[in-house]
């Protein structure tokens, strides 16, 4: 199954010059733990980074930096690690594990923002699959019991 099936399409975004305080306010308003840093190209958005609530705590608050002055582009570190919308969920999980990331930006074939997927999204998907398997096993037992009742 492609990651596009489980990723969140409604992504909270901001430009690099957004203050850390404003990004934190976005996280609070939308009840999310990250904001994707984007460059806007008309109606399209190119993902350039991601800032998390942990980044704010470790890179700004812990160092007593002013969140109204520091911009999110100053806090995001290194090149953005992202995946394509057609990647299999297993491939995404493997990359998340290798890179020790809880969230991955999902881009379309042209590199534009498609969505975001978190470890929680993957866990919810897997839990649903496990419920389906358990239900199938339970249904099989009931079917077999009903069939044996008829044959007896």
C-alpha cells in the first residue's frame, strides 16, 4: 500500500522567515507537533524543512533564545528527508527507522508537498490491519462451528 493512503494531506505549513513563536502558535492552534517549512511557487508548495515541538524545546527554549526573533528557517537542520507519495509504507517505515525520524514529509512526483506521515499514522494503520486479521480469525471459528453443527 502506498504511503499516500495513510498520510495527512492537510499539512500545517509556514515560510522560513516565520518566527518560532508563530510556528509554536500554529502547532497549538492546529493540535500538531510539527510545521513543514515551505517555499511557495504560486499555489504549489515545495517542502524545504520541518520544525517540531522538540526542536523548539531543544534549540530555542533550552538555549534561552528569543522565539519572537529566531526564525524557523534558522532552527531546521540539514537537508529535508522526504518520501514520495507512491512509496510503500514498509519503505517509509524503514527510512524512518534508519534516520530516527517520527515524521516524514511526503512529496509528489514533482517534489511538491503532498502530505505528512507520522509514526502514529503508521501505528494506526497497522492496528487496523491487526483488527481485520483478528476479526477474520474469529469469523472463521464461528463459520466452522456453524458448519459442524449442521453436519452433526
